[in-house]
């Protein structure tokens, strides 16, 4: 049995690609693109980590940036101009 990828688990957590996109501030197309490529951007990984409250850790989505889920807590959030 093949285990689900972290992005697939995040989609399942949200209920759909569109809902995950809405919850994280990304489009459904961006979520689908990350799923097909098997790689999320650092910003998307952080947003998913925060949305799922760590159930899908950014360190799972981007192990090249964070080696442990505990390291993600110190990562800066994406700034949004007001």
C-alpha cells in the first residue's frame, strides 16, 4: 500500500484542492501544480503547516528547508502589504 504524499494529506484534511487553497491563500491551480510537481513553495508549506496545525508539517513538504517540524515554529510568516 502506498502512503499519501504530504500534499495529498493536506488536501484530504481540507476536503478539496479548492478548500485548501482558500484556507492557505493560494489558488486551486497553485495547489494542483504543487501536487503534480510533488513540491510546494516554502510559503505554501508554511501556510499548510499553519492551517493543519502541524498535522502536515512544513518539514514534510520541504525537508530541504526544515529538517524537523519543531524548526518550523520559528519560520517567518509571509508578509502581506496592507
